[in-house]
C-alpha cells in the first residue's frame, strides 16, 4: 500500500483495464490517434490496433466501446474464443458476432420494448428466428439485472398511478418466477415469428426447426449464410436507430489455444482478417486489437494493410508521463494541487530514465512505480528517495515477465531467462563477438551461434557502428536488461 502524501488508495496496484472499468473515464488518457479512430469506426472503416502487451490495447478497446455507445452506434465487444479451432475458423468468428449482435439487439428491445414498432414484419420474424437459434441461456442473468433497472425506473411512474404488464413480467423474472428462455423473450418482445419460414434467409427452417439446431450445425451452414445473417442483424440495428455496428475484438493473443506463439495467433486470425469482402460490409466496422509482433506474420498470410490500416499505439515518454499524471490526479485528495510524476521524482534525469525503462508501456510504468513505492517505507512520502528508486528499478527489471513480450519460439520459458543471463554475464550493453567470447569463456564459433540466436529472439541487434577493425558489434535491445548491466547485475537469479 502506498504511503504517498495527498494520495488516497494505491494508484499502482491495478495493472489491467478490466480491474478499473468503473473508473475508466477518469483514468484514461486519450492518445493522439483516439478521436480519429473513433470517427473511422463510426463510419464503417475497419482498423487494426497493434501494440505490445501492457501498451494499453484493452483500455483503448473498452473506452471505444463505452464512447461509441454514446455516439448512436452499436458496439459489440468480443473477448472469448472458447471452442474455436486453431485454423479455418472464420465461421466460428461469424457465429460469435451473430450471437453477440442478437443479444445486444434483444437487450435493446428488452429495455425499450416500444422500439419493436420500428421493425417491419419480416425483421420481427428474422429477429425472432435469431433469438431462437442464438439466444444463450447463460446470458439470462444480464437480462435480470437489466430488469431490475427497468423496474426501478417504472416504479417511479407507479407513484403517479402508472402501471402496466411490463412490471408484472419483470417482477416474475426478478423473483425467478419464470425462466427466461428464447421463447419467453420472444413473447415479451412481441416478435411475431412463430411458424414463420424464411426460405430466402436460411432455407426452409421454421422456429420449431431452428430450436433443435446446435452450434456446430449452424457453423456448418457456411460463411455466406452466416454473413447474410450478420447483414440482416445490422439492418435491424439500423432500423432501431443505430447508424452503424462496430465489432471490437480483444485478447485474441491471450487465447489459451494459441498462447504467446506469434505464428499460432497469426494462423488463428488469418482467415477472417483476409476476408476483405466481409471487412468491407457497409455500416459495419471491425476493430482488431493485436500483438504488434504479429504484423509481419499476418502480412505474409495475405492481410491487406493497404486496405485496413494499422494503428501503432506505442507511447513516447511525454505521453507516458501525461498518462501517469492523469492516474495520479484521480487518486489525489487535493485535486487543485495533485500529485504528479514530477513531484514524486523531481530529478528530470532520473525521471526520464524511468520513463525509458518502462519501454513505451503504461503497464510497465505503473508496475515500476509500484516496485519503487514498496521500497520507500516512510509515511506521507512527498517524493521517492533515490535509494528506493534504484532498489525498486533493479527489482522490477529482475522480476519482469520477459516471456510475455517475446515470441514463444524458445520451448520452455526458463530458456529465455537463461539467454538473458548469458547477456548479463557479458557485462556490456554494447559488445563485440570477441568480448562476448572472453566473458562467457567460449570459442568464437560457439559465441557466434549464441549471438545469432539472441538476434533471432530479439534480445540483441546489430550495432550501427562496427569496431575499429570493421567487425560487427551488438547492442542490447531491452532497456531493462541494459539497466541491469549498468547496475552490475549479472544474473536474474531465477
């Protein structure tokens, strides 16, 4: 727990966007590209958001979802990919989009039932069919929570003598007197779909037929039919008053099936990301949050970056400082005289070193400051001691989760730690092959093999300046490893 003067709570304890959703508006610092990204999404332009883990991709996605709801659009957030195969999975993506869209439209009508008058008979029949086919009973608790909100609103009207059948339905639902099934939801929404056949949409399927079809069968209908369903759902959303639909994909690179393997993630997403016809559908935009390491792999699989532009969300040091200052303002007691990074670390050189150490990552900077604060045990700290800064920075660098930021082409995670230890043992941030050979006690040939592999896994790179004899020199890439070398640390001690 922080002991910083003028701070209430711990501004550095929560590292993920999911932990801070309630305070997202107060904590979120808009990067320069944010407003443009939102306008593009509103107008049906698909985009890729690229960044390392910890760069704030999820925060941007969650903020987009929240802001787009206030822009007369219908944003759909997808973060779960359970049951997807590793390849040839576009229909699974499409099914999930359909299910999410169906749920959001049903939720809209559940809260604003009179809006069903905006739909024509065919659309009502379509939506009834979709609810029957795609409604997920696991979503019922969300409708119950929404019912509580609706009942609370209508109870205010009851005080003035207003009552209708909605309250009785909602009371039964909240009190578990009825089971919210697709049939009861259809009835409540007054969707006239019973017995309707939509031959032009799915073939000769009736409502009773649809109720017996499972997910695998629907996926087996193929891409064209599923895309047609999405098109019809989009048209229903527009009839309800939305100007467009935005599908937001996040956490694909955290899916258990693919882990942190760049090639597996690329294969997992390649089929849908190369379907330009779908991504070009009018009034629908797709925003994919992806690991920046995937860009080259996806490009080799045919992803058209000339059609769907990438947004690199990496932060510069100035942006990182403004981001952390907004966080500190939120936690400051005296808002007119808030704590800021400059007040905590007055020395500009030290402050800049820490911003560089965070390596363009908001999560890393927050974590680094947590380490530093834990090393300073004083009460009502106005600024961190240099001793706490040094100890905290070293501990942060030694305990950092390097495996999460590097492509998993190493086998066991301990292999990466062993390779970093070899670099630390060289004791130089810039070195020649001969210097590395002497430090490691190995032949030049063996050391050359080590160097080639360290370059392959992005721990070192060729230095722009060769040595006096014209031979190559090498630079450590990660500022955290550089920092440990500069502090005389020769092992991560893991």
